[in-house]
């Protein structure tokens, strides 16, 4: 997220909202049918910038968690809340490779030569 020290911009500071949307929402930059993932609205956080991450996993332990499946595309958009005339930011994520694509492969696992504990 954008971050400013105390001397940075005040009311004009950047603020963004990230949404996960369907293909139509991605193409038209329309978040109305999407779900809010993150909101970057604390540009003056006391110690450092606020960072968010997305974990792409097949199964989620949380009932409201997202599950991402191989071979599927997922769409994100971000709209600036401070200036509605700025362009939409878009990101398309493709989750690669169904497990069947790796059948018969036997990857080499490196052997641990030394172990140091302490």
C-alpha cells in the first residue's frame, strides 16, 4: 500500500481498494459483483507500509477462504478512491498446470549433505 511519512500528502494521499472480480468485471473495471480483498487506506501507518498478500492454494481451511484451481484464471481490479478519473488497474492470474500434467515425472530431490542446528 502507499505509505507517507508525516510530511507527506494529507487528504490527497493515494488510497486503493483491490477486488476479485469475474471476467466481465475485469473487462469493464466494475467491482459491483466482485468481492473486496484489501483496502489500502492507512497511508500514514506509524512504522512502515502496510502489506497484503494473497495465498494461492487449492484448498482453504477457512469457510470464507478462496480456493484456486489449476487451469483457471482469476481476475483482480483496483480502483483509486481518491481520484475517480484515474485508470483502473487490472491483474489476471492464471493458475498453472493440473496435476495430471506431471504424471509420470519423478523430480530429483536434492540430498541433504550437512545439517547444522543451533
